[in-house]
C-alpha cells in the first residue's frame, strides 16, 4: 500500500481527525416495518440541525440509559407508539464523523407496536418502500444503512 491515499472514500474520516479530541454522541434509531414491508421515516423539523432531511426515528440516550430503553422512550415521545424492548431486534449500527462530533447509532428493527405513528414533534412522517429510500435526502450517517435495509427486507 502506498503512503499516498486518495481524497475522500473510506480513508477520509481517519485523515480528518485521526487523533483529535472528538466528542461521541450516541443516538439510537428504529427501522419500523409495516405489514406491507414499508419503512417509516421522519423529516427533521425546521429549527433543528439538518432540517428537512429524512431519518429513521429515534433519539439521544439519557445518561445511564440503555439503547433499547431509550428507543422505546423516544418512539413513545416522538411518535406516540408503544412497544416493548422485546419487540426490538438489533440490526446494525452507524458510525459517522460529522464536523464537530462523532455519531454512534445502534439501529434496531421492529415490526410490532401499539398505536399509529404520529409526528408529535411537528415532524412529517412517511412510509417508504425500502427500494425508494435512495430517493430521499437523508443525513450522512443514515445513507450507508439504506442498502443494508433494502437487502434485509428484500
């Protein structure tokens, strides 16, 4: 391997902040799958970072909170749905270096919950076929998940 690596690609994040002091933010997300095999996405509301982009629902962990517990809480607060931790199956995780922080995001899949999802934080919601996720503008951390979700549900 030569010492000169191309710009971008899989080496870009390592060169940008190889040894820097980076704050890691842990968020958790859900791939909610309905009976028709569609996935729920939420649009980030105005006033939030990355407003207008579509993402998988979820949110930040509170101090001392387990990822599954946080996801159950966040889905209830943001979407008004109830599910138990036993309805969550670990799917994958995302790791993305943004300009001022590193995002680590465990991702779970759920097919059963109680209630009809509603945008309780003012966010728009839509059900999307996994093959159509590429048509949406999504945050950089979510984009690598699209192929995995498409293959998982395909």
